[in-house]
C-alpha cells in the first residue's frame, strides 16, 4: 500500500503547454516563431539548421526564421518545476522590467548601452512590446540616426539587435531601407564596424539586415559600393565556421551582388574556391548548399567567373556530386553552372572534369526528373556536348591501342 502511494507521488503529469511540439519534452528555453507556435530553442534551431523553412506544427512557410523568447511561458515552467505537486494553473505573469512610459522616456532622452539594453529586453518580452517599438517612427528614426554616428562596438551591436527584431514586422524592411540608405547618416560604416569587430551573432544579424533592406538595384548598389562591407560579408563565409554565419553571408551576397563589377570583385576575393570548399564538406546542410550553388550560378554569368569555376580543383566535381542529392533548387543551380562552363563557354577542362565523375549519367537523370523546362533544355544541350566529348575520348583510346598494327 505504501509502495503504491509512493509510485503515485512519483507520477507527475506534465501540462501539454509546457511540452515542446518537436521533442515532447519539457521546454528549457521556450521561443516563439512568427506563426505564434512556441518550441524549445534547441529543437527549433536544429529543425531550421536542416534547411526547413516551415513551422513544424502548422507547416506554414516562415516569413522569418527569427525566434522570440517566450519569457512568460518560461516563468510558468520554472514555477511548475519548483512546485510540480501544485495545480498547473499558471500564476500571474510578472510585470515587464521596463514599462511603456519608461520606454518613451528613453526614446526622448539620451541613448546609452544601459538604455538600449532595456529597450531590447522590453521588445523581447512580448509581441505587443515589439510592435510598440517597430511602429513608432520616432523610436526607429532615433535609433538609426544614432547608429549612423556611433563608433562604440557595444552600442552598435545593441542597435543591430534592435533593428533585427524590428525586421519581422510588416513594412519594416521598407522603413529601414529608407532610413539607412536614403538618409545623410553613414549607417553602412556602422554595419562595417560590427562585421569587423562584433560577435558572430551580431555579424549574422548585420548580414541579415543588409540582405533584407537590399530591395532594389539602387539599394544593392549602395551597399555593394562599400567595398569593406562586400569583403566582410565574403569573410563571413570564408573564415567563420558557424553554419548560420555562412548561410547569412551567402544570403547577403546573393542579395547585393547583382552587378557585373561586384561579381568580378567577389571572384578576385576568391569566392569560387571558398564555395568549392563549402560544397566539399560532407556536413554542409541543404540551405547552405542551395545558396552556395546560387552564388556559383551568379558568378558564372561572366567570363571571369566561368574561367575560375573551370580552373578550380573542387568546384565542378562537387557540383556534379551534389546533383539529385540535395534538392530540386540545388540541382537546377548546379545544372545552370555546368551548362555555363561546358556548353556556353565550351571549356574543355570543365568538360573533362564532368566526364571523369560520371557527369553525363547525372545530367541524363536530371533531364528525366521533374525539373523545369529551362533546366531540361540545358540538360539536352549538355548531353550533346558531353556525348561528343565521350566519343572523341573513346576514339582516341582506340587509336592508341591499334597504332602498332601495320598493314601487309
């Protein structure tokens, strides 16, 4: 009887609200997606790192992969863990550390590390608080203006975090595009400072902001003209080992490198070799592979890019290896690159590399798959070129083996 009672005491019913929808375990660090669904941070970050762009619970496509800490739920879980025998009915949430009145005073007063930290914490506390700042023209304008004049890395990082939070709201990209790129303040220099001296997280957020405010050709040109920013974004994929940093750097480069001069500059930096290294890494996730191949497709539009791809030791081989093994998007990027160097440029070195790794068979498989009309046409043209290359190779082999035969 006593044992049964002890067993009953050991059985604790976990409220469904406290379980992560992915792991089904009690959440340690609950964070919410833009869909409103809350997950444990480690579980949702793993989901996103695999290249998914949907909410696991609702399967809605995510407009943003930004996560917001669910502080209220975290308090409830903490309270429940301390008193698991009590009713799971939640206690009243604690009031936010900073009130709206205090936030208005900060906005109207001077900006400092301490005041910015309070604003960031205030925004993270709830969706309502986030919207309060995001839709306040005075607040956003003041922070961007201060950012343009700031040379202190700690303050710049806090403003970058603040701007990154705002970007999840409707109309924020257009507002920040106007404030950052169309004002007289040199905000791009402050982004450059963060990309050079900031933490990895701050660099990722800076790259994401630059990507999202590059809304048109004029914006892309202004960002890319700052040579320092272009190089630091390249360094993000060439030097950093963090997957999210590499992905953010590739995304930003894809967004701003729309002109031929910018692409040529990236080629001089060594973008082709760097992407070849990324593709050769067996641990590279789908999202990074897709963007890496997108970069190669972009640089393959110019002669210098095609030459660099053909000459690189790993690039062509790794592209062929990734065909039909990652995703439709990656395969279509890959076919376009191979078509550019083998068919458009008729580069013999590239053709030989493709043939050595059984590229003709891969291209035939892609042609028979559910690919786009344009990709299928490129496959047909590649097959013609590669078959000619293959027949010449066979003929050369035959002639070599029969030269010793002399007629009577």
